[in-house]
C-alpha cells in the first residue's frame, strides 16, 4: 500500500505532463504558421528593397558565411610588365573580387600611404615602413573591410601602393614606377568590355595618383560607360603661408620622373595634383565626389600647421566651395585622414546625413546632380569612434 501511495504522486505528474505538452504544441504550430505567413512576404519585400539599395545606410551586415568566403580578394601579379615594379623591385600586383554573375559595375581603388622623395627619405621608408615598398610577404587572398564589404554588387579592383611616388613615377634609377603600375593594371585585361559604370577611387596618395593619371587614361575608356571619380582625403591646397608644404612635392616629382599629362600645362608641376586644378582636366561627363576632412591630419602635418589654427581650415573650406559647382562634396570636421577604408565609414555624418546615404544618392543619380555638404561652422559633423585597424586581414 505504502509503496502504491508513494508511487502515485510520481505517476500523476507523468499523466498530466502529456496533456500540458500537447495543448501549447497546437498553439505553437499556429503561431509558427502565422509568423511564417507574416515574415515570408515581408522578407521578399525586404530583399527587393535591399537589392535596389546599393549601400547599407547603417553598418549592419546581412552577410552569411557563404557570402564571407566570396568576399575574399585574389591577387593578380603584373608579371608581364617589366616596368611594373615596387620600390624594392618586387613585381607589383593588385587584388580583384568579381561580383556574382554581374560584370557591369566596377570599383577601382588606389591605396595611399605618404611618399618619399630623396635617397635619404626613401632609405628611411625602407627601414621604417618596409610593407609600403614591396609585394613580398603579401597574401594571395585578402579580405578588405570598409566600402569593400559594402559594395557587394560591384566587381572590385584593389591596388596596393608600393611605389612611394604618388603613383606618378617612371624611373629605373630611383625604382619609382607608380605610373607604370597604374597603367599596367588597365592594360593587362580587357575587364571593362561589358562595363556600364566604373568608379575610380583613391585614398590619399592614391587619390593624387588618380588626379594625375586619369586625364590620360579616360580617353582610352569607352564613352558609353558611366565614369565616376571618388577622391578620399587627397584634396590638398596650396597653403601659401608655408614654403615647406605641398610645394615640396616638386622635389619628389624630379626624383620619381613623374609623368604628367600633357593636358596639364601649369608651370609649377606640383599644381597639377591640386584638386582644384586637376578636376579641370576631367571631361564634364565624369562625375566627381570629394570626401575631405576640414581637419585632415596629413595635410596639417605636411604643412606643419597647428590643429587649433583655423586659418588653414577656413582656406580649405573656401577652396572646396569655390572650386567647381560640378563636384559633390562631403567635408566633415573630423580630425583624421581617410574615411572609406574604415569599417565605420558609413556612420560619419554632417547634419544627420551620413556619408553612406549621400554616396548612395550620388551613385543612383544619372543626370547632373551635386550635393555639397561642408561643415560650415565645424560643429555639425559626427565622427564615430575609430577603433579598427587600418585593414582587417584574414
Ligand atoms: C641617389 O641614389 C642614386 C642611385 O643609387 C645615385 O645615382 C644618386 O647619385 C644618389 N643621389 C644622391 C643625391 O645621393
Ligand atoms: C628600365 O628597365 C626596364 C626593365 O629592366 C627596361 O625594359 C627599360 O628599357 C628600362 N628603361 C630605361 C629608360 O632604361
Ligand atoms: C590667421 O590669419 C589672420 C588674418 O588673416 C592672421 O592675422 C593670423 O596671424 C593668422 N594666424 C596664424 C596662426 O597663422
């Protein structure tokens, strides 16, 4: 008896359990079906919306693990071009990532990283920035964050900078071959036979290289292609108060044997790489977007300007505003150098308009369209905290 009684309390819960189990089970199935009915159509709508959106307006990433493996860039060596050499005479190369089944839109990015302009300064660079002069130890596959993970629908070429000459030189004597590397990339393959849009992008020295080399490259590209130029942090100005500033590049130009387009007839050759002059050489059909901090740390350093001296910043602001009404501008007051390669690039904003949304708008517009967002009073920019490295490498 005792054993029967003692066993009954344990058996009752077992009998009750299945009952309480079945009831919510039916309800759950109902909820799941309802959930699926609601989410599947909205997911379809969302995918449609997402496809129309070129860039994410926030940094949220919806990439699955399959996408991630597709996001690797593959290295291509310029082995057939004896002149396409880095400063240490290693063979120059570039990275490429092709978008799935789409070959009509291209983003071509030229990287930056300062320069050297004499035997001494180049010796210094060899010692203290050895990765900037070579393709030795370079990975076959690489992952790039920043805009490279945002532009999923684009074929992308990423050109690392190893010539130390603003992509402008052609000299066996000083091993400056930036010009040779630049043009070899476009000579090697007929990548653009089906291209509808090409965005040329350059950061810092890469941006200067674009301004110098595009006038001679563009006539070789079909006029049916929508050509865009996106310059990140390479809008330098001639800050006349300082003789040690940008005009020092003249010395480098002689050292590198810089190849300047015959279209640029300015007597002081370094002026051909000042944004306000260089854009005059680009055909009017080419759409230009300038991203430039009003407190760009590199030019402040180059011209030895105190960040608290607003004279330079005011001059840069006026230079941007007056340069041309054909360019779009995003000029925040963030004390840094470079935007697009950063993983937080989408978040920079001026008066609540993010860099990503402005760039997205610019890319969608086909006809004449320019938007000039300049932080007039130096306090309407949002500069997200930056804790990412220069590049993430897998
Ligand atoms: C710099 O190096 C080159 C090649 O080694 C040499 O020909 C040239 O004389 C050097 N220039 C100076 C100023 O030392
Ligand atoms: C520079 O070197 C390359 C490769 O060795 C050679 O083909 C070319 O003729 C040289 N150029 C000059 C100007 O010496
Ligand atoms: C800035 O410009 C003003 C007027 O143009 C001048 O008086 C002042 O000395 C300049 N300041 C610096 C730090 O160059």
